[in-house]
C-alpha cells in the first residue's frame, strides 16, 4: 500500500518552513553581497518586483505564509547563474508551500551582466525582507 | 526460482544538510540481489529513488539521499524493493517525519569560566551547531565531573531562544577544576548528537 502523506504541510510545518527559508535567504543574500560588493540594487526592478510579488498569501488564519508560487519562477530563473546549493534548497522549500493548482509564470533575466547582478540582488533582498516580515508576524512580534 | 527475502526493519536517520540514510535487514543476502529504495518527499508531491546492492559495494543494505532535495520539515515515505534474477519483493511502505529522526553535529564549547565574585559556579559558553535546523528548538545534555573523578553528573536544559548558548553551572566545589561536555538534540528527535569536545574550567577561590 502506498500511503503518500497529505500534500499540504500542517500550520506548524509552515512556520518551520518559513524559519528555514528565512535562515537560508539571509545566508544567500550575505554570500552574494560579499561576492558582488559595489553592485547597487535597482529601484525599477524593486518596484516591478514589489508589484508582481505580493509578499503574503491572502489567507486569513495564521500562520502567515509567503507567496511561494510567485517567488518560485524568479529563483528558478536565477538558479543557473548562482553556483550555490542554497538556491535549490530554497526552491525545494517553496515547492512545499506552493498551492497545488498554482500556475507558474515565466521570468526572463536581463542579458547584460551588470543588470543581471542588480536583478539578482534585488530578488534576494526582496525575498529576505519578505521573510523577515512574515517571520515577525508569525512570532507575534 | 528463489526470490529475495522481503526487506524489513527499515530504519532511517536524517543527518541535517548531509544525507538521509536508510538501512534494512536482512543484512546478509545473496550476492546477486540488489535493492531500489523508493522515496516520496515534499509532503508526497515528489518522488525519486536510490539503488544499492551490486556485489562489489560494501554496505549493501543501506542507501542515502543527498542535498539539495533533503530539507526540513518534511514527511517521507520509503519502500525498499529487493530484486534478483528471479523477481522482485517489496517491503511495506514506511512513513518518516524528518523532525523526529534528525541528528545534528555536536555543539562546540568555547569557554568554561567563573564569573567574578560568584563562588562555586562556572559559566559555560558554546556555539550552536551550524548544522542544526534553524526551525527547531534544541535540547541540551550537559555532563561534568571534577578532574580527578571518573563520575559524571548530568543536567538537561533547553534552548530558550534561537542561538541561546550560555549556561551557569552552580553548586560546585570552590577552587576546583572541572571537565565539561555537551550534546544536543532537536526537540522532537530521537537522535542525540555526539558529545562535544571536553573543556575544563576552575571555580573561584572561597
């Protein structure tokens, strides 16, 4: 008998996934900033990403949850550009939070090298800040 | 035809950020038997497998899965298939909640010192293992003895907040050198880390 578990993590697990993501995203952002010192973030990517990437899902009950299915395409797009297993672990965690029938958008990465670095830095920053907010919401801070 | 024996006593352990390893019995099986370990993960949304058991491999009834597809928290199912030329025998499907089988590295003690003016006490400071889940509270076991005794005494306590890594060991003898060691476990897990390296410290004079 193949008893695959339910496909949805329980609320307690969602909180743990958010904490693990928070830990990984912080490390990834720090590593990238060290590696790419002097690369400024881009305000227009920021604005565009912020509008496209609402940080929360709209569920009312706790725990608050990150909008996994809109961040996922961005991480899949930048993964080949970053030689870092942390990115794949973030993708694995986001897959756990993805709603079963969620559609996935395609993301194109800037071809210009400098623009590409600014794009990556903006995503990592937005993601890290989003997790900080979700985590503090969940811990009632 | 001689089918392989049904794989049983499946036991799995999750070495955080290192590997997820399962073993099973019978350990001793004919050389021409090999195994496929089928896993579902990501709460049942994904699946893969690992294989073991060709005649040259040493540990033939053990198989491991590796980063980046082993992340906590998660729920796995594991089924072991034994195969030889005559056919396939499948184990029962087993279910594994990663938080209950995670094993971390030991903590690292970096200081055992008296606190100025506080008699019969030393303050122990350590580093939370880097390879321990951020999402899990750690429980600790502290053991200590005087340097010239072989008798260990033990104390249990819990991490109050993420990264909390100080403990005041009180009720000791004055002006005495003590040996201290520490181990930890993720709160819901059954597998304790190994012991840290032993560290020495001396209480203040009376």
